[in-house]
């Protein structure tokens, strides 16, 4: 583990979620919540299969619950509009339609970016 002085230099974290795998998506949001609780700004961008995260139903991994907790904790959540359209889906409370420009902003403005796919 790094010491606190190194950790304190990281203000913002971007997470790109590219999977609809229940456990991976659940863990991505759990990590985001942990980072928010530690005082970091966190943005999650749903890309590709990641835009299906809100619809995941799994007895062991309640992704929708973790998404709600992430948003309630102050996390920013965006979804690729093209990826939603390809799946004949519309934006929702948890999947607001965004663009590649929005993804670029998440990537270039975050101190660290994590991709979960």
C-alpha cells in the first residue's frame, strides 16, 4: 500500500465499465463507492456492454443496488449514447445518454482511470 501523501495527490478517478458481467460490474461500483467515501471525485462511464449494467439481474451481485448507492454517494454516472442506441435502449436515471466527448472529459480530467471489462 502507498502512504497517505501519495494517495492524497489523487483527487479524481475515472472508471470505464465495458462489461455486463455481474461480478465485475458490481465490483466496479463497489470500488467507486469506496473511493467516494475516501474523499475522491469519481466518474463512471458505461461503454459497450457496460450500458447494460442497469438491467443486470443476479442473485449474488445486485448491480443496480450498487449503482444507486454510487449515485447517492455523489458519483457521476454517464452512458455512451451510441452504445445505448445500438441496443435499442434509452437513457435512464442511471444511464444518462452521453458522448465520446464526455468520455474524453472523464479520461483527461481524472487523475487515474480504471477500465473494467
